[in-house]
């Protein structure tokens, strides 16, 4: 509750001389009757009526205080807030080829990428976020959703086992992974659409090239942030082809990503290219993307005030009438 004319509370200072007059000076001005002795009255019990002798004065004080409150114009307020959220649709495209098991990031590239992705998702509660995985082929792990608990649950199951067991083709289809992510954002009505593409390899398979997929993203107004994860010059043994007899051909493969292509993808779509050679750098990259892609919040406040002096006015009237009735009846004094 607020008061429109708070300066009227200064009138309450008038209570001080009024109280002093009542208890110190008023008795001297009242009529009195002289008696030879009041000894016979000393042992008389104190009645409830005599205990209430100052009640009319107290009621008058309340009446005055309530009238001052009425003059100060108490007001209540009804603040209505309208919050409008303009979220961002984000698809995270993550490489799950076996080279992501390289331990140059701790404990390995894939787990390091998952850990920072968890924090990134948790910091964006208003956004639709989806997850695309790719090795030698691409597939959707989780469609766009605001149910981030379900998304994180699916994220925890991400591993390189699908490629190591031969469930998906060997190799790294960067273009297919990006194209799959773009396909999820084609029908999105969000004003901001983003793909975060993370890989540690060179596109060596798939029907769609990375730059072709980047052109599709550009036509749809989708920004692509590319992250090349891993240290330069690292190699790992991984399946690169499948032999006619069904066995996989294992070879030492250079784990360094193709920074030139990733940089071109980001440049063509209005995104940014990043190189992540350590866990700390990977965390800084996701933090930077989080700052660049801010969700827009629009808050409208409506503040309406209502006068609330009526109840105080009625209370003052009740106190005043009660004082008059008591002075004329139960607490009447003679003379």
C-alpha cells in the first residue's frame, strides 16, 4: 500500500500535546467535590467500568489517526506483467566418428564436447534445441524441443559405439550432418535459427558436400557456428572402409579437422569458426556462442492504483460514534 499525500502524516505530531493535556492538565480543570476524608473509599474494589475510564479518549485518538490516514490517501496497486519470449531454434550437429575418442581432450573429444554442451543447454531454457549425430551417415537423435530434461537424457547416451560396431557407415559425413540439421530448421518460424556444427574430421563420405549444405543453410537464413575440435597432427586408428567380406578396414587417420572448409561454412552463413584444442577452449567457445545468440525477452508492466481510504473513513466514523455513545451512557460522568 502506498500514500498519495504522505505529508499529512505530520499531523500525527499533534497527538503529543493532546496526550499531555489529557493526563497532566485536564484533571485540574474538572469540577471536584471536597470531602473530609476518603478513607472509606480506599478499600473499595476497582470495577471494570472504572478501568475503562480512558476508553473514550483512546477512541478519539484512533479517530484522529484514521482521519489523518484518509487525508494521506492510501492506495493499492495492481501491477500486471506481460512477459513475451522470443526464443532461438538451435540444432547441435555432433560428430560421433571413432576419431572422437582421441584423448587429447580429457577424457576424450566426445565426452569433453558433451560436458560443455550440457551446460550450454541448461543455460537456455527458452529455446528449442535439437540434436543431430553423424559419422559416415547422419541421423536425428532428438528433434527440436523445449523439454531439455529429455534432451539431456538422450545426450548422455551419445557415444561412438554406433560406428565402432558397424551400425552406421565408417567415415565422417560433415555435409550430411549439416544437411540433416538444416532440414529440421526449414519449417521453423523462429526469427533466429542456428546450427552448432562440431567435428574433428574431414568430410570423406556422404552424398552432400559441406559447402552445398552450407548453401542450403544460407538460403533458409540459418547461421552455422563451426567448431574444429582436437589438436593438430593427432592420429588414431579407425575404420575407414568396409571390405567385400564384411570386415572393416582399419587405418591410422589424421584427426585434424578441415579448418578451411569449416571456416568457409561459417562465413557463408553468417556464423563464426572456432578451433578447440583443449577443454578450456571448448568451454570458452560455447560461452561465446551463448553470448552471441541471446534470447530476446520483452516485459510489459502495467501499474494501476486504486484509492483505498474508504475503509479507514468508515472505521473513523465507527470509533467516533462509539465514543459519543459511551460518553452519554455507560461511561457518563457527573458533572
